[in-house]
C-alpha cells in the first residue's frame, strides 16, 4: 500500500502519543537487549487482551491509522518493524530430541506462538546430531522474516564446552561429570535416557547462552516482557515442587550452574526414575540453596560471610503463569471439554503467559469449541490447517 511520507510521519507521531497516553509504549529490557515494542507486527487477528495491550489503546491506534481493514499493514508501512531489525530480540531455546517424525503441528504452533508475541525473537531449536529434523518446515517463517534456526549438537561436546567455561569451575564437580560421561553407554539403555538428555541439555544451553527455554508443548498466550528475569515456575507450591518446562535466566546464572552440578552428582547413583533429573532436580536445588528466594525472603548465601542480603539468582512464578492445566488426566478433560472452555479461556487470559498443554494425550486432533483448538488457532503465524475430529471422520480447520 502506497503511503504519503509526510502523512505517514504525522500518523506515526500520533500513534506514539496515543500509546504513551495508555502506557502501552514500552522501553523494555529483555535478555540484556533494549528494544521498543509498539505491537507493530502482531497479526491482524490479535486479541488485545492476550497481546498485553488494552482495548482502549488498540482503539486509539485503529482510529488513527485507518478506517479500513488494513491498519496493521499501514503500521508495517511506517517501517516500525524495520527499525527493530538491527536490535537484538529475546533469545528462545526449544529442544526436540525424538526425531523428525515426532515434530508435529502442535510443536510448530509453539514456535509460531513465540513469534506471535515476540516478532523480533531469535528462536533456536536444538536437536541431537543423531535425531535431525527437516529444516524446510521452517521456510514459511523464514520467508516472512522471522529468525528461527535448527542447531544440531552432540551431548559430550556440549558438556565439554560447559566444563571449559570459566564460571563453571567454581560450582561443578568435574570428577562426577567425567564419571557420568564415561557411563553414557550404560545410561543410554535406561528407560528415561531421552528425558535425561533433554533435562541436561536445556540447563547447559541456558547456562552458556542465557535466554528463555520452553518445552515444545507450551503455547505462549502473552508476551513475556513484564516477567522478572531468572525464574522457574511452581507446579505444586505446597509441595515446594517446581517445573523445568519454562526457564528464563541470564547467561552464567548461579542457580542453573548448581542444578547442572547436582545433575551429574545424582545421576551417577540414580537415573531410572521419571522426572528425577528434571522437575525434581530443579526443585531440590531450589529448596536446598535458595529457599528464601522461592518465597520472597531476604537471601543470605550459605557459603558467604556477607551479612547483608544478596540478590536472588532465581525466583519462582505462580503455577498459573504457565501451568493453568495440571498434568495429563486433568488436561485431557479440560482441554477437550466444550462446557469448561469459556471459563478456562477467561482465566488463562487473566492469569497466564503460556499454557503447557501436554502434547501426548489428544492423538493429534483439536476439536472445535475446545481449549486446545483455541490455543492452536489463536496464536499462529502461518496457521496451517489443523485436524479436527468429528465423529469417525477427520476434518481440517
């Protein structure tokens, strides 16, 4: 669409003023990079409550930009997107350790939900060298200008890279780490080996690179700008049990370093239990070293002689921020129950930033009028058709 440059400049000034008046123009600090967010390149179908804005501010933008259906395109024409191209966006890490045949449409929706809320994000999808995925599936996103890449890695090389970092030497047990590496042929035959690889790899990537890690079955429903740095999320607060499906930490974070060290020490004695090196590991690290941080109390490091409270290297967000639906049995009911959907949606839009939908239970179908269908359809970029089960037939929507 052709736009007169003089009018475009005037419109841009008016838009910024309108957004400032409703406190929707942000100077944000995220992943140690400062960037502006004016919701410029969110899709036209964006729900302003989900996007973290307000109906008032969106109305102000709509009334200024255009009386047509092309308000977002007009915003793009102002080169607001281009003005952010040279500013590094937030870094997101995803892991996929089960091969290309298991990378489904619901996994792709997770990637798209990141870009829906963080258009300038840098998304790295880490895959083991022996479990590659087809990179061409991401070409539609690349053609639209989004930054997504598939990076293969070899676990031992990744561990050695971590061991070589200067910060790791003060917190890790290198002997335990070497023993664990030597026992990989033994461990790789155990039932939950693939989970150990995933649990360890995410900690290593976050420690060495910083950023946000999310599981490939978590759909973001809001941008993460307003969340604190260096957090994990409660799964059951009464049990003091956290989850490692969402991690957001600075590079070289002390909490993550201690969790890695604990992984190698405990894994030499016990690995054949579900979750022991995942949620249980980060929970025990939290409760052992940072219990004060978990509940907002003054933090005094056990090994420090400093009497003054120190800043916490970790905080814990409420369960509702990413786990509004509990594990599989509850998920199966709530994700597929049409009667529960309206209330669940309201609660999620009010309290949550993402939804862990537990990808294993729905057999790849997303029935109309359900929470899972809404999650799959509402926060996508390419929006490939999704299968919907209707009786004995499978339709697409």
